[in-house]
């Protein structure tokens, strides 16, 4: 559309051209650049001598910005972002200058407001709500404002006023300056109905009054409204944002909000279905408001825990939701395209006559003009494009909430309401695969009559009742229906006191089958989820849940989450726990779905521990030394399963702490750091515990210093360490901290492992330690202990460790920390053990780890299995032992070799 066509389309532009030809000429000469309010414009407003002059300057500024933006948009020079930015900037400056000037003029008569408690000067905080708050103001929009001031008090002038009265007078003057029409038009229409108590409430509120209202009276739709709130004036905007934040964003995932959001959803849907809204592109079906609701509903539910989801603008918020995978990529694309399309149509409707309208024109001529202004040849093509966008929005809006209100009446619902032990109920449960119907019916009766259930609030009890039949149904679809249901019931009873978790399960029916699948596969998974029910949220997105992790993405995500809680150490420690639990749970889901080998799972769990330890170390150091302190010359060394990258879900961490710092106070400083670090990792908070740790592998064990210098560690390892400590060193590695300290450790580790040793003494020491371990783990059952019994995992590990210590001086490759299976292969390659024997022992070790993992997933503390099935593998391990140690084994029953 060229300039002449734009003028023909916009009656407002034509009128302004006729009335102010000089203004029009100046604007058309400058169409190459955006019409943003400049510093010179602000300075001119600040110099206004009186209210009348200010009002005139504001209206002239509005005419210039509006007309220039209109012409740039219609002629294809400006996009939606520029248009919204220009109008938002105009509003921001107009409001700020109006408040500034009218405060000065009012203070000349009454003095400046002073806080009664603080004794400091007070300024009016104008809060921009809605599109103004979101930085996406449309061209002929009204502006939704709320007036707030910090504290009560009085002004310091001769004609003193209470602060409330001063700011109410100021507020009324600001509204008049912006809203009242003159021969030069208006600046912005002002809507104050979003303030506390609406039109019935005072025009201004103190911080205390606002906070009291939000706590006692605030409703879900007001959380929705305050989500975009942006302080525009005053000096305490940040304090106001901190006050509002806990009202808008709950600390945890806020599925309780769904009830109120569902009500708003129904209201929007009901209004949109009215015939008189069919042509309204904002309020009608598939309109702008539905897109905004989809985005803001997800922000409300999840924004408390994920600050990255709090952008005020619709498109930035949509991008944030997409980045977190909370909306399918196709939905994000459709909603984003529809939003831009609809907002562009909205602006063209308003360019026509500078009217705040969202109605499509009824007459054919006006509709054709609108279509052509949007770049379409005719009204039919335009209508088809508009229809596609609105249909897409409508579809996603309907999908946001399912039909969870309608709980299907089925036999399980009737059984749960009246769980009597009769033939009908028994037959129903038996047919569904439940193994012990009488016991199950008795348990259902106990639940319904139990104090925990009876003391639930009505809303929670209603959700609990809706879920119970669904749990019976999904359990019946699993192989062990009764076992699965008991696990599901234990979880449900645990979370019943937290209505948000009940709401999550009610509002997201697909979660239940996923939950049943996990709990049917693993008793340990059931227990883990029951301890950490916040992880239920992870089940919402099966795609993200089952995607194998990228370790760098883990680091980036954790860094972002910790940065979001900067300055709040407790929140950061809890964020660490939530992150570790969420990633562990995702790995568990992938494991139970058969997507990860045991080795790959252990790699991920070990990497997760590395990343969490590194982040915890940095947090603790900042807490002790401040954020500007240089990094500590300190390293965390992992031993055992962490060191060997064989970590399991419930493994503790064997850690040693080293430093290399010649500063006089280094030992004490790093001892405090190690204590703080260990406490951060092991302490139980409301968010749980990160890991259990074992620090006894440090020099001199439990009686030794908590941290050692690298030189002290070197001296100890060379002159005092026992053989078993050198065995442990074969599975040690640098995990986190200063890389140079880590490199010094790795060098010393290799040096120690390559020392020549007396073969007979080494053999005796290793076998003596094996005998002690065997005696410390007696197995009085007929089962085979995969780890500790003869022919088990420890035998293989000790054989490998002996081979490394005995031969690494000649075969440097044996010092590599690559795991027992790989090391057996290396030993075979250099002729230390027969190749077929190494292969058989490696296969046995791999199978033992797989079986151990399966047993542990079922919640067993001891990894014991039927002995007969393991006879071939035990024999292979016995042969390895014979080959390595010359046939000698520990004395006692069931001797091998």
C-alpha cells in the first residue's frame, strides 16, 4: 500500500492532513525512521509551564507518533513490534512526565508527601497493566492503570494533606491530563477498574493496603491481570514487584490455579460463543484474548518455579514456553502467527478512525478496504486467512483444558463410593486382574473412613474422589493390578494434603497411565516419587521425559535456575535439589522404558553428580568468600562408584577434598569450604537431600583432616597408605573444582598406581582385605549375593585392582579409569589373563550389574538372586580368581578354587 492508498484507507490520517498540513509534511519527510518519543520530546514536556501547556504538548506528541506509526505500518515500513514499541514508549513517557509535573504543581501548595514510618519522600507509582504492562500497546488502546504509593503519612507543606489525599488528587489530575478530550484530541483513554475493589475502591492504595487486599481478596483473574503489571513511575518499583510476586507466582507449580483459570476459561468461551462477538477479533472465538489466556495460564501455573517463564509480553512469553517445551512446536508456531496476524488486523481497524474497535466491518466496501490494507486482493482471501488463524487459536484454546469436569461414571466409581465386600464387587475386581479383592475392598473402606480423608478440604476431597476410580482403572491395565494400585494409593494419600498435586492429576488425565507404568515397573520408583511428589510435573511432557540428556544442556539449565534465585541461598540449595531429582526421575523413566543400558545410565548419573557437585561448590564458595572472590584452588575427587562412573540411583558419594594454595590461612579456609559443601549436599531440607556422602577414604580415614593439600596427599599415599587405599585409587578421578588441582591429583594417581610392588605382599594384602569384606557381609540365605558372595562382583573388582597394581608399572594403559569390563579387556590384550577368561568374567560382571539394578529397582536393600541360575557365571569368576591369584581363596564354606 502506497502513501496515497494509506490516506484513502485512514479517515483519521486524512482529517489530520487537512487540519495540520505542516505536521503531515514533516512526518512524510521522515517516514524512513520509526517515530519513537525522543529525549528532546521528554525535555520539552518537562519544561511545560502549566497544566494547559502540558496537555497541549502531550496531544501534539500523540498526533505525531500516531500518524507517523500509522503511515509506516500501512506502507509496509514497520512491523508489529515497532508499532507496539512506539505506542508503549509514548504512553510511558506521557505518564512519567504527567506525574512529574503535576506532582510538582500540587506540592507547591501542599508540600511533598513524607512516609510516616520511614521519614522519606514518597512518589506515586503508576503501574501499567495489560498491554501497556506487557510493552505491546495497540495504536488506539486505552491504558489500564493502578496507582500505588509506598506508605501512609502527610505532606510537609503549610497546607498539609494526608498522603492518601495527596496521591488521590494527583491521580485525578493525571487521568484528566491524559484522558480528557480537547480540540486537539486526547492522549490515552484511562481505565482504572483493575485497582483493588474496582470502581468502588479508593483511587490509590498504599503498599500495605494493596498487599492486604491481594492476600485477603485477590482472585484468580486478578493474578492473571497482575501478571503483566509494570511500574512506570516512582522510586520503589522494585519493592512493589517483590510485593506482587508471591500473589501472582506461587513458590511451587501452581496447579491449584486451574480451578480459577477454568472459570475464566468458561467465561471467555461463553462470551466468545455469543453471536454478537462473532466478528470481534479480540473477544470472539479464536481471538486475541484466547491467545493471551493460553500463554498467561501456563505462566501462572509454572512461573513461580521457573522465573524464565515470566516475560510480560505475549510473544516473548510464548517463546519462553516453547523453549521449555511446554507447548508443542506446531502450537507455538500457529499461536505466534495468529497473534501477529490478529494484532495487525486490530491496528488497521483502529487506524480507520482512531477508534478503539475490534469489530470487523459489516459493509462490503469497508471490508474490502480492510483486506487490501492487510495485503490481500479481496475480502474472500482475507476472510479465509483470518478464519484459518482463528480456527487454530480456537482449537488450542479448547485443548488447554480437557473435559476433566465430567468424570465418567463407570463400575469402578460405583465400587469406590460403596466398597462393600459382595459378589458383584469381587467379580468386578477379579475380572480386572486384582489378585485379592476382599483385601482391596477393605482398604478402600478404610481410606474413605480414615481421618486423613475426612479431614481434607472439600475441594481436595472432591479431587481425591475423582481420582480413585481412575487409579483402579489404570492399575487394571498393568500386569500386577493390585500391587500397582497399592503403590498408586500410597502416593495419592501422601499428596492428598497438597491440593496442587491432586489438581495436576485431575487436570492432566494422560499422566495417570504414565504414572502407573512407572510404578508397575519399580517399587523404588514408587517410593522415590512418593518422597518427591513435585516430580509429578515431569510426567506432563512424555517427549522431554524420554529424551536422553545432553550434559552441557544440564549445566546451562542448572546455571539458569540458580541465577534466577541469586541472593537467596536457601532457594538456590532447594533449586539444586529439584534439578537433581528431576533429572534423576527422567533417567529413571528412560531406564524403565528400556532406552538406556546399565553402562549408559551410570554414565548419566555420574555426570549428573559431577555437575551438581560443581554447582554446589561454587555456591558454597560464594557464600563464604563473596561473589567477587577468585575461584578456590580446591578440587573434589570422586572414589568408588562415582569415581568409576558406575553410580546408581541411590548410591552414596565417596569423596576426598584436595587443595593447592600456599596462603597461610588456606587450610582453615578450605576446611570450612569442605564442611559447608558436605552440609549442602547431605542436609535434609523441605526439598529433600542431594546425596549421602562417605568421606572416610581421605588420608588417615575418619580421624584425618577433612581436606588435604596436594603435597600432604602425595606424601601420605607414598609413605603411609595401605594397599586397600591404593586399590581404591584405581577407581578415583577428578570430579569438580579447580582443573589444575585436579590435574595434579591425576598425575599423582598415575604415579602411585605405577609404583613397582612386591607381588607376594600385594597378593596377600588384597586377599586379606577380600576376606575382611566377605566376613563383614554374611549371607545366611540360600540366595546368591551378587556383590559380596564368592564368585560375585567384588571378586572381579579385586582381581582387576590387583592386576592394575601389579602390572601398571609396565603397562601404563592399566591406569586408565575406564571401568572393570574395559580393564579386563586390556589385561587380556597384554597377556595377563587368557582372552576367553577375561571375556567370560566381563560378561558375568555386566550381567551381575544388570541383575543388581533390577533387584534394586524393586526396592530391595540386598542384591540377592536365585543361586542356581548364576552357577555358570560364578564358575567363570572362580576361574578368573584362580588365574590371577594362583587358585588360593579365602577359607570357609563354599570355597571356590
